[in-house]
């Protein structure tokens, strides 16, 4: 159905970094929509003493190989899940503790359903199986909400606002600096960002939850506008045997705002 | 003229200012921002800035704005929409910086907000115009490229492959399949992959059948929809990790020739433009398909007898030359069986040409049945037939010729009752041991001579000559 990338290219394709200890259950961290593996900058170090730590960028994000972005492959989360499994195969990882933030939580669910044998546990940080409300399901958003998100993306990526902003705001002394920094950490290409946003926010993975056979921890942020409490609850209720932990955090990115807390929750779950 | 106080500069600056705790709560806001948004200071203190944003902006803020601010320490020129107290929307451009304590830990966020209403309206128009033009440009490009790909296809398979790759490119399809109608009404996979199995197209109620019947694209946007319309399909979609599919008919004029199916790994909707594009691709492919088939037909007609479908004189001449040359190079023997009917003319004269044609067609069938699979049966014209046998020595050729003789003298019930047709047969066999240098024309001439001997020696017999 989808071409398999030559394994030698997988590390480069996904900008894979392997850090930490030589033995122990490997922790594989996956970032969500909008940024890159930098999202785990403050979380990953807590595990490096006792575990191998693997960081990577999804194709299209960070310093991944943009030329590997085939729209038909990445038109659903399955393409990303296949990439993840290829990384695990390439690095010959078993007993993997997979930590996926936001959309990568569902990518992990899909990958673990395709090949549960490689996983020891799934840690789903702020997961949502579906963002749009449906009959009997409250995802937190309507279709027009998601469309306006795509508008917001376009307004920010297409360059007119950015191009004209210095004129409106008064030209800063170093107008390109911010852009350069953004380039290095959260680099993205507008067309890819738009497509990834569609795939992220228009996917429906509710059916995949029941098939999860890997021990799963749901880490919910107490006040998260993107993945609200009831969504985390839904994920917990539909993944058999899963554990739900609600962290007293605000926002959708506790890995940035409260990294110590996130690390502590993961460590406690693994203990 | 008095010097403005710092307080005055802050409160009535030409942009909005906000300061917030790192956890989000606004601790200070200037009058300009209050004037622009209609909130009171009390309403805003303690609230987070992102809670003031419209939903789309908030999604962007949480997934992109905040990570960049946290990681880089600042973000500039972000385009966001603030919801005012009266629920109207204020488009703004935003700069934020992260303030750190001496230890480097972030403690607060300072934000400057610029009203970009005019620009945003203008940009919004530009954006919509640009999207519309990009989309129509992309669709025209798809059609143009498809037209090139289809046009350069020299076989049905190549055309089907070109259509499959067009579906991948134009619609981001995870998989695509081209199925063409067979003579018996079945759909057969000709290119691509059909991940949900070939058992489905045969059902009378599948989306493929519906597309063929209606002549319009059929869309299944989700598994839920499939469950309502095509329950068997829904199960197969789930098993194959598919969430949506489209089926566009390949229609030439009003004749359906097949379908192209595109499969998607997530729920998808398609606007009328996308469906029009699928229809157009289906028509374009069908047109080329029809043309390829016409060409095949013409090519076939040029080398085959229209009544019997056997090789005609043109094809025989070419084959004969090739086979004789090949036999010489490989040092194998080759035989040509020349068949001339006896007693055929009375059928034509008595029962008419239609009955005569039926007898000729029936004889062609009998010839096909009694020869070996690799032999070439041809009709030279009238009641003359030949059979070209590669790798056949005298004994084999004689066997084949006798089978032919026997098959022809069988009656033609219901077509020419009471008439006996027999065959005068001449066989020319050229073996590698022969000292003669033989050509195709030469072999035909020798077989013709041998046939003539059978004819003069009493008909209904076989004469074999080694040449």
C-alpha cells in the first residue's frame, strides 16, 4: 500500500537522536503538531541516566528530511505510525516506553496496534482521538473551529502578516533573528504545516482505542483547551486497563510548562 | 507642553500591552488594550491571554505560539484574533517575550498587541483569492498532466497505471485502483492496489456498482457512512485501516468502461470541484482507453479474417517467413498444412452465402480444436485454410493433417444437413536434414502442390512431401 523507506535513510529522514544509557527500557519521545523534538528538551534528560532515550522529528517537522514528505503517505496518521515502527526496527528497539504528545499520542496508539510486540508501555500526553464534536462525543471543537485554525495558520505562514509586521510595529533592530531561531527549532514549511494540521485535527481514531493491548498511561492536563478533561477521560475509558493521571497543569504543553511534573509522572508509572 | 509620565506612555501607548504570570494569569494591562477590546481591567486580571482568543487562534496559540515562546524566549508578528467583550473579533499582530529570573527560569510574559483590522481584512480577501486561484490552478495542472500521461500510454495497463498515480498525486490517496469491465460484466483490477479485496466489486450494491450505474462519482466519507450504505464494505474498511474512499466511473459517451477507486486513511470530504475533477479524469481516461481499444481492433482487423477470426494472408505471410527462418537457425523442422475444401461450393449455391459462411466459421472452430496449441491457423481466402506447425516432423504433421481431415468430414447439423464436406490436404515438411534452402513462400508453394495432388487423386486425403 505504501512504499517502505530504505532503512538506512530512516535516521536521516526523521532526524533521529539516540541519547542516554546503553541499557534499560528505551524511551521514545514523539512531538505533536506545531513544533519538533525540542518539545521534549526539558523532559528527556530526566531519563538519560537509566534509559536509552530516542528523539525524532516527524517528516515535515524540525530537521526532518522534507523531501521525504509524500502527501499521500502522510494524509493519515498511519503514515506517521509506519515511520515510528520503522524507527523502532532500524534501532532494533524492544520493550519500548513510547511517550507521545498531542497528535503523537494517537500515532503511538496506531503503531502499537500494528505491532504491540515492541512496546512495554504507551504514555499518552494530552491525547485526543477526535477534536471535533460528534453525536454523544464532546471533542471540544466544531468543524468551523478547525477551519478557522487553518485560517490562522495561513495568516501566520503565508507571509503577508509577517512581511508587513515590522512596518506596523516599527522595524526592530534585528528583524531576522526571531525568524532564524524559529527556523532552527520549530521549522516548518507552510504547505506541510497546513496538511499536517488537517490530518491532525480532522482525524477520528476513537475506534482504535479499544484495540490497544499495551499498558497505557494517560497524562491529562487539568486545564487544557485543546484536549479537555472529558477527552482524556474518554481515552482512559476506551483503552482497556489504562491509567489516567490528571496533572495540575494549565495548557496543552505540560512538557514545556511543567517538565519536572511530567517526568515524575512517567517515572512513577514505570516504577 | 509637559513631559509625559511613564505611566501615561504605558497606559495610552499606540498598542496594547499585557503582562502575565508564567502560568498565564494577566497581572497588568494597559488602557489601550481595554479601549480596543471593551473589557474592564477587573475582567482581565487573573485571566489568561489565550482565553481571550477566538477558537482557531487559540488552537494556533497552544500548538505553535506557546512552544516557540517557551523554546526561543520570544515570538514575533503572530497573527491572532482576540474576541472583544461584545463578542466581535479584533484581528491583532502580537509580539511576546519571556522574562526570566536570575537563575534563567521563566517568570512572566510581556505581550504587545497591534490592531491589524484593516490589514487582516485585506489579507483575508487576498488569502481567499489566493486559495481559490491555487486550487483551480492545481486542478488545471492535474488535468493537463493527466492528459499528457494518458496520451503517452500505449497499453491499457499503462493507462491504468497513469490514472492510479494521478489519483495519488491529485487527491493524496493512500491507495488507488483501476478496475475495468470485462466482457462478462465483472470488474477486473488492472492497476494499483485494491486493499479491501476483490470480493466486493461483484456485489450489486457496492459503491463501484453504484458509480457504474449512476455515471457519477460515489463518495464514502467515513466508516460510519459505509456502515449505513454498504455494511460489508465498512467491515473491510476497518480491517484495512481505511476511513474513506471515492469511486469515479470511466465513461466514454454513455458507455461505462470501468472505475477508478481512491482510498484514504482518514475521514475525507470532497467539494464539488474535487468531484468534478474526478469525473473529468474518469472521462479523459475512458476516452484514451476507447482509442487504445480502437487501435487494437484496427491492428487485429488488419491481420485477421473478419469472418472466422483466423490469421489472414498478411499475417500468415509474415509468420511463415519468421517461422521458416527460425527453424533454419534453430535446426528444427517445420510443416505447413494446406487445406482445400471439397463439396463446399454446392452449399453456397444451394443454401446461400449465409449458410456457407456458417460452415466456414464452424470449420475454423474445428481446426482450432484439433491443432496443437502453438500452431497457427489461417484462412487464405475462399475455402482455403493453412496450418503452420513449428517443430513438427513428418509423423507429427501427418497426425495433425489426419485429425483435420477427420474433423472436416463430420456433418453440420442444422446448418447444412445432408451435405458432405471433405478436405484435400497437402503437407510440406522441411527438416534440418534437407539440402534445400527453404523460404516461407517456397513452403507454401510446396504444400499447395501436395494439396493439388490429393485433390486429383480422389479428394478427402492427405499428401505429405518432404522438402
